């Protein structure tokens, strides 16, 4: 089947999840979840994946739960996690390489009643990737290149995720050009759009492709860094 967009009922259904965030309600409305979210998400992954593989042939686009699709159930066992059992934000990820999908550079998006969030990169580093990132930007030329890529992306109207640290790590100081790059807990750029965009399949694909194409230079740098962990 061809991806034609999500239903006009999809975003209202996510609002209903917020108001009825319990497993009993969800079980009674599971067919709506499958028709409004799960099935069109699978079609979207197939369609968008083909477009992204034109940019990066090794991108993973797998229309399965725990692959490109995230579970609707939240892991409430994790410390500090929200205790509502269901997510009202639907995430989709296209990652590159053999590393964990969240620790490899990726094209990412999620939609909710509030927003359509589109991002490229790695939103947070676990220690092996954090070490590889810092080692990478210790080199003056590579640090200058990353700073230039971010400057160009910002000039296109996109945003960079906030820094996570206040103190410079070992090897970096305020005197070093672009030393603030070492203060990031992750490295990703993003754009926030109207969630109703998901209702127009062609417009959604075209809009996302343009954003991901603009952000591709960061994707390539972050993939290079993630490969250092694998190797």
C-alpha cells in the first residue's frame, strides 16, 4: 500500500490517550491505535526510508516495533520516568550503521498533539559515544568543520539542542576555538512543525526530505564519530 498520510483523527486520538492514560482504555481502543497510528507508521517508514536511502544508502528503515518504530507503552520501571503507561508522542527513527539505534546518528521525528519534531544526529551520548565525540573534536580541523556545519544549519532556520554541561572536560578550555562544542551531552539539530502536517502524505515526505537534506552534513559527521565506537 502507498503512504498517503495519517488520518485527521490521528492527532485527536493522541489527545484521547493523554486524557485516558491507562491500559484498560487502550485495550478497548487498540483497533484505533492500529488503524490511526501503527499501520500508517509502517507505510511511512517504507516510503520515507526509500527517500532517505537516496541520501545515505546505509540508513536503516525497518517498519517494526523496536526498530524504526517505538513502543506505545512507556517503560515505567526506569528511574525518573513518567508513570503514565502510554505515550502520546509517536517516535520514528531511521538510524545509520550497526550501533544501537539511539547511539548511532539518525534521522528522527516524533509527533504529538503539540508538535511535529524533526531532528538529525544523536540526542544524548552514552559514555562510549561521548568519549568518541570529545576525542573527535579535540582535533582543531574537525572541531572547526563541525562548528561550520552547525553555523550553516542554523542559518537555514534550524535549532541545535541545548548544551548539557557547564564545565569544560579534560583537554578543553575557554581559550580553545569552538570549545563550547565540548559542553554538549548530545549533538543534534532540529525543527518544530505543526503536527497537522502528518495528514498530507506527499507534503510530509517532501518537507522532511528537505529538512533532512539540509541537516545531512551533521548526520555524516555524527556517523563518522559513531563508527569510532564500533571500531
